[in-house]
């Protein structure tokens, strides 16, 4: 089989596999009104094996959205309500002394699941954050002296209320960087809110249309998606523009950036761009794929100066300026 036939065959497989993820959107939409962009980014995270941080005011269906995804995929699921009195052992598990055997036995915690709903993650103390950090990055946890591998896929979908809300704390930068995307959820439009009154918002209405093997197959196909060297260079340029804005004729925003995006952001842009091309049914990446995922990947990875905060300059504003000024191939 020559390279043209191989490419054609691969393209057909990608279109067929991506159609399954469109079915996933249809099922989620049975209980979630609007939020199409958020649903798309959650699908991208699943395809990349990445974690998602959803930020929004209470009552806008952050938790329901994640439960809906789990119902449509049939994965092992745990919901963990983060509170100030939560302990690391409540998350990962602990050793229990068995009086009959006179031995310590491991009792695994709710972290041992495929999809973790970390509800109101910014209400948890530092020790719990550290325990979750190991799980998110290493896909393993340590209980006593033993290390346990977590199931695959392992996805953390965390929700948080804005830090201005009472009883919340800013997440450590090291942990925030572990999230592939940070998504900002807003109130629905007037039309969407009216639609809420016409729907029976019941998770039982959602059918399971995706399984573990479908996710593995899609992830394998994403690895085969072609990305040109010019687009790789474009990704690197976008990252370096957050670190050295003056080198990219962005002096007007340089004093707003304290630290630019990490190398993890580079890898995230690369993977997510390929996943975005997959959802579009393409076997190659175009610059628009990179632009489509850039803001959600970078908004939590750029540390702003006090001057930026004082002038109400957000990371989204900075990223949009970078995307406008850095030439695409």
C-alpha cells in the first residue's frame, strides 16, 4: 500500500472515529443547554488524556456537565466534594489495621476511578492539593510505603468557584499547570435559559455511546495525524511570545506578564491541536486548530503582574493579542 492509499485509509478511520464523539455531544445536549464550546473542550481533554478545570459561579451546571459525560461514556466514576476539613486519606485511601490478621490492609480511596469529579477543588487544604497533584501528574498514588498505579484512562474534571467567593483559595501554580484546559463557564443566554424550562433534566435520558476501547482507538489515531514543521514552529513561537514578548514586537503587553507559559504548555498545544483536527475529521493539523485551543491552554499558565491586575488586564486579553500579532504559517 503506497503512502497516498495509507493516508486515505487513515483519513476514513479518523472520520469514522470522530463521528462517535459527535454522538457524545448529542447525548450531553439532552441535559445541558448551550455550552457547546465547553462540551467540545471536554471531548478534547478526553482525547488527549488531560485534566480540565471548570470555573464558574454556582448553579450553572458544572457538576451536571461532568456527570453527563460520565453517563455517556460508562467509565468508573467518583465524585469528591472538596472541603476545608478534607484529608489526603479521604482522597487516596489509607491503611487499616485488621485485628483478625494482625496486619495493615490497604483501603483504596475514591481517586481509584477513571473519571474524577473534584467538586469545588479550591476549597481544599494544601495537603489534599499535594496528594491530588501526584495523582494527576504521575497517574499513581502512594499509600503508606506502597505505590499504586491508577486506572486508565484517568481524568480529573475539577470545578471551582471564582476566588472572589467566600471560603475559596487560589490553587498553587504547580497544580494549575497540570490542567490541560481551564474553561470559564458563564450564564446561559435568555433563549437557552428559556429552553431549560422545557426540558426534563434527567441524567437517565443519556445513553452510553462511548467506551474505553473507543477512547483508546481514537487516541491511537490522533498519534497518526500529520502536523507540519511550520505549524510546530508556530506553536513554539506562540509559547515564546508569552515569555519574550518584546522579541515578537509585543512591547505593549510585556509589562503585564510576570512569567510566560511552561514547556508543558507547548506539549499541550501540540496534542490538543491534533485532537482538534481529529474532531474536525481531518488527518492533518492547520493553524486554525492551534488557534482554537490556545486560549483554554494558556489562560491559566501565564502569570500576570500586579499592574495587569490593577488595570483589569486578563490573560485572555494577552493571548488574543499574541494570536493577532504572531504570524501564522
